[in-house]
């Protein structure tokens, strides 16, 4: 059986004592096993990172950017291999896997411009003969703990910015689909990244805790469920680290009476069911405003959902593939039953879906609920599967309140032709990322990604300038070159140092 291990800066011959199975979601079989590391392994990786990082930080930003350019070209050249590897462990269709990697590459493209974004600030004449300037320096060693649903994109979001700004980076990917992060690290090495600057350590909660507790790791970035994000944030901060921890979501799509319903249905088909709904920026709740809108939307949604093709990840005609594990499939189906028990109308039932020749695969058919209410636990919690819930709203005010009052605040979308309604909604809704006629409002790489409320813990978002700020610290210099005296030690009272604010 294939064994997946770590990507380290040193030879590691000690056999693992613990392993985790890696499944093929298309047929339900175990295709590999991944070695799970421990605190001792992490300590060796940190030692290697500490040795390598000062020299990398001393490399000028232009040369660091060249590594990013080289890496981008290598990933593009190996895109097909990476996408098939990703799909084989995650289950998403090849087109989605390529999109996963491409969205990560967009952050690498941003990092190619790191010489510009690292330029500091300068004030001449802040006081008599006094100049003040500031610049950003790397924090040292950073770590990323990434989820199963985007094994290409999210590791690149974190590692790209951290490395480009001069840090060493230790990545702990999900043990469910661990191969792509290792392959990306290999390509970084091929691109010219020095040994020790990017290392991949495989593991589970034991490795997560070791990362959070290690005194030499100065910053941790995390993406996962909200409960775990809260845990990671609290434990990491208690250990003196800066932490950004992105959690779950329950994104809403508001459909105004003037919306183009054909476009809305087309958008919902991808946003709610693409990648089997295993996205924190999926759109699992649709909110038609007014009874007439709800009736018309439902009438168009049902045939569109029934026309969705569920297939194996290599099926080019499939809209989405299996979910990641049998346990996750069961969890989704349990949530569907919970919705039924709580009184929602099950319009399309995706349970019991099987694919001929792949009967043991982890497939869940597309599911639609109507007449979902805010008191239902199936509405309050994240299902993370191909399940769309319709919550009817009587007015625009109610539609604004629904996502604003929800415990999660990752993304939201409004579909309308009314510019005033869209502008009002965007200003008032209590959610971090807003789409106007855009169903999945993930910002482009040179902006920043982050939700509000229980969707994010910490004050700094992912990638863009927020990412640069997270992985660097500001140093500010106040300098003065006194007049008179070759060595500036003449003691002339006229040259006495005065802080500008002292007059």
C-alpha cells in the first residue's frame, strides 16, 4: 500500500508509530496510509527552520519573488497531475480540483509582487533634524493548519505570503487528503526555495497541539470548523502566538423580487452543490423575498437540481463528485433527517444515492428543503454537503436580518437589479464578504479573505495586504544626525534631542 509521509529538510528514517487511512471517495476503498508525526518530529522541523530562516530573510525581496515566479510556472506545468492527485483523495471533480489549485496560484501571483508591498514608510523632518521610517520584518517561523476541502488553495494562501515575506513555514495539512501539499512543497524546492523554508508535517490533533505549544513558532494560520478554530485561537494566543483561525459558515443568498431567476438558479446550482457543498463559501441557504418570488424560484429550482449529474471525480460531465469520507456522508444524511424531523419540507431527497459500479463510493445526491425556519438546528449549523435550504422572507428588512443574526458571518450574496437595494444591503449586513449578483464572493488574491462572528477568530484576514501584515512585524526607526562636531558628541544644548510632540 502506498505510504504518504512528510516533506522535511532532513532525512527522517525513524518509522512512524501511528498511521491514518487515506480513502478513495469514488469507491470507498483505502488507497494509502499517511504517517502521523509527533511533537519530537515537529521539534526537528522547527530546528531546521530556525537554521534556514535568517539567510532566507536576508535574501532581497526581488530574489524571493523569482522563486515565486518559478514555482508558479512549475505548478502550471504540473496542473493535470496535481488535479488528478487532489481528486483521487478528496473526490471533487477534476475541473474543481484545477480551480482549487488555480485560486491558490492567484495568491502566488500576488506574492510575485512582494518587493512592492514590502516597501516601508518614511517621514522626513518629523522634528528638528529628525527623520522617522518604518519597515516590515518577518516574524520568523510560521505554521499553517489546513482543512481537507481545499488541499491546494489554502496551503498556498498561507505558505505563499509567509515565505515571500521572509519566513520559514511549517504546514500541517489534513490527514484525509495529504498528498497535494507534499507535491507542492517538492515543486517549491524545484523552484529554488532553500531547504528548511517550507516543510510539511503530517499529523492529527497531537501535531496540532504541538504546533500551538511550540515556543519557536510565532504565528499560526488555521482554517476548519468553528469549534476547532476557537480552540486553536485560544490555545495559540495563550502560548504567546499571533493566530488567525477561520471557521465555519452558513452563507445566505437573498433573492429580491426583481432578480433574474434563471441566472439565480444557474448560480445556485454551482454555489450550493459544486464540490458537493464542501466549501466554507458555498451557498447553502437561499432567501426569496416575498411569496411570489419563493413560488417562482422553487418552480425553477426543482428541475435544475434534478438535472444535476453526480459522478466519479474523473467524469468530465459530472457537476460534482463524492464527499470526502463515509463518516462525512453519514453526517450529511443525518442532518437531512434532522431537517425532516424538525418540520422542514424535503422537496428533493439526496439520501441513498448510488452510482452503478461505485456502490461503495461516498456519494450524496442533491437535496432541497423548503419552509426552513430560523429555529431549526439544521439551519443554525453548517451541514457542509450538497444540501440547499430555502428560508422565506416577507420583506427586505427580514432578508437583511437573517444573515446578520446568524452565528456565522463568512459570506452572503444578494441577487437584484436594484442598485439602491444592493448598496443598502452591502452596507448593513453583518457579514464579512458580500456578493452582489455574485454567488460565491471570494475576494481576488490582492484583496483579503475573512469572515465575521464565529466564522473567524483573530483580527487579521488571509492573503492580500492583511496576509502581509499577519506574517510580518513593523519596526519603526527615529533617527537624528546632529549638526556640528565630527562625532556628534559636542554636547551643544542647541542639538539636544527633542521628541516632536514635546514642542
